[in-house]
C-alpha cells in the first residue's frame, strides 16, 4: 500500500464487506459502513447457478471445487450490461468448458436388478397415471353429457305439457325450433352412448332445404336473393361435412385395419414391431416440435384461417342491411368454421402421439414420457462429462454490486462507497480517493480494480484524482493486527485490558474509554 495520510480501505471479506476512510492517519469509524454480503455469498451463488444448469454432476460440487472454479473462471464485468450481451453469441470465446473426472460406475447384479425394478415401478406409475387421467376425463365428459341430456329432455317435456315458458327456455339454450331440440337430444344421446362404450347406429344426416339454389336470380326478390346466397354457402358446407364424415368413416376403418395389422406384427416379431413404433414416435415428435417452433415465431401475427374468417365477416357486414336476420340461428355461424390442413394435421399428430405413447407404456418397460426422468442413473458418457461456464462468470461477482439479484435487500458496493464518501467533507473526500486500497479475497477477482475505479469516478466530481490499488495478499487484516501487536507490547494498557479487568468492568468500559 502506498504511504499516505489519507486513504479509503475497502475490505471484501468472507462474510462481510467493510468501507473505512482514513483521514490524517486516523480511521473515521463514524462514517465506516459494513455490507452483510461477502465472498461466501458470491461462491454460494456461483454454486447455485452451476447446479441449476448441470444438476447431474452435483456429486462433484464439493466446496473446494466450487471455490477453485469461482476464482479461476469468474471476473468482474465493467460495465455489466454490455458484457452480458457478449454471451449471446454461441461462438463467443468467453464461454469456457471444463471436463470433469470420469468414474466408471461399478454395478453388481443386485444393483442392476434394483434399478430395473425401480424403472418398472416408475413406468407402471406413469401408465397408471395416464390411464387415470384418461378415465377422469372420460367420466367428466359422460357427466356433462348426462346433464345436457337431462336439460334437453326437461325442455322437451315442457313442450308436451304446453308450458308457456317453453319458447323462452328454447331460445335461452340456443335453439329456435322444436326440430332443433329433437336433433340436439338425438346427437347428445348418440355421443353419450359412444362414451359409455356402446355401438349406436350412425346419426341420420340433417335434412336441409336448398329450394332456392337452382332458381334463376331474375325470378327472385331481394330478400330471396340473399336467402339464396346463404343457401348456396350452407349447401357447400353441408356437402363438405358429408365428405368429411365419409372420410372419417373411411379413416376409422383404415385405423382398425392398421390396428389389427400392428397386433399381428407384434405377435410375429415383437422386437421389430417395437423398433418401428419408436421410429414412428420420434417422427411424430419431430413434426410436433417443428410446428410448435413455427407457431412461436408467428406470435402476434394472424394465421391463414383467422384471416379467412375475418374476410368473410367483413364481406357479410358490407352486404348486410337492417332487416338481415342472419346469425340469429346458431347454425348460421357454421359458415365461418374452417379448419385449415395445417390445423387438421396438428390434431392428427397429437392423436397419433397419444396412441403410440399408450402402446409404448404397455409394451416397452424402458419407455418414459417426454420430460420424465427415471431418477436412477444420471451419469453421462465420458465424452459428455463436462460443464461450461457462461454468464455465471460475471453474474456471481456482480451480486457484490447488486445484492437484489439474489433477493437481498441491501445496498451494493458502489452505493455503500457513495454513502461513505458523501459523509466526508469535500476536502477529505478528494484526498481519500487518491489512495483506495481494495483488500480481502474479492480483491483478487479479475476486473475488480477497474470496476471500483469506474464506480468511484461516477461518484466524484469531474477531474478528481483517483487511484485504486488491490492487495496481493488475502491476509492483510492478520498481518496488520500482528504488526500492531508487536509495536504495542510495552504499551498494551493504552489499547487494551486484561481478561480480569474486562470481567470486573464489563463491556461498557470499552465504550467509555474508547478502546
């Protein structure tokens, strides 16, 4: 430390940090400040950051390793915001890697059996949970269908009892005619029978009238022309729904044939069948993930189907008039329903994914659902037995300047230095910053000297002379105390008191005599 009568001592200790100004060789304890943050908290924060990214190596995260990695890898950023941006590039040289010692796991037959049993138990639990979720969903749907059917039957009973509130109740349930009510009862009963495992006959197609479609326009009035346009659109969608129904029936038969073929393949060659099933599952997952990435990239933009619906709504609004009753009937809104090929493909992939997962859970004892962990063997291959240090290198030391990063309600190092300096007269303030000594374990962090210089420069007036020196030893406090003890051997009574005197007078004696 340069010889000077005035200085500012910054001690970055293990549990605490101290800022002590010395004016005319006299420490000013009235403005001295302590931070309840030290290098121990920095090391612990570094350990948490590494542990979150590489939890499977926690067995090698001993205190000595973490301490060594922190001192070798961490540095103080100046400034922090611009340094963080440099880590956004995956090819930045700032990201360091470290290969950990590889220990080949030694497993006996009993351990292997225990792991196999544990995997089987986890797989069974997942399969049971999958079936339980499916059963609960099915029971909830059956319950809702029964409730809906009871409501519809109660409205139908009101019609038979000639209840005057029948019409109002019918409209409140979204229907206008008794035929619509009967159709709703028929469809709900059919859906309930299917959910309960029965095989009801297919529903008869809805009888719709399109009597104006083939009539020439010159023989129709203005209202009839509007009705004709609506019937043309409805007829197109009715034909499309019928084609879709026939396609669904065809797909159902095709799926049943495929299921029977899969079962024959499984019985004839289980190994090949399972391998093909895993290949199909990987392909489905790849399509789903690619579609998800594309969807996330389109956030804030309207899709194709949404644009088409908007265009139809605009055309309908422009062509409308005050007497137009289109939309009063719920069935009118079917003209806006449009499922794009992409949406239909996404729905089919999700169904295929669920079907394959169910088969794999039943026939593959090693299969786990995506995101699940068998919690048995988290060791990686020797070639992958490494960790990388990215933003952890600067985030851990930065908590000295920003304790709020780890949830601590404390002022940072720069703010504490500012408080200490502003409590000094301007003349003393200008004097102490010319000789700033940073000591303690944190003084050895790369970049600490430049960061403190930059922080003090922002606090002091323009043109102030600032000099920062970092200690080369972590034992400054001990060496200073040892030197002080050697110098006052003959004058100990001026600076201290014996144990007997302390027990006799108590702690207040130290305050009274400023010891």
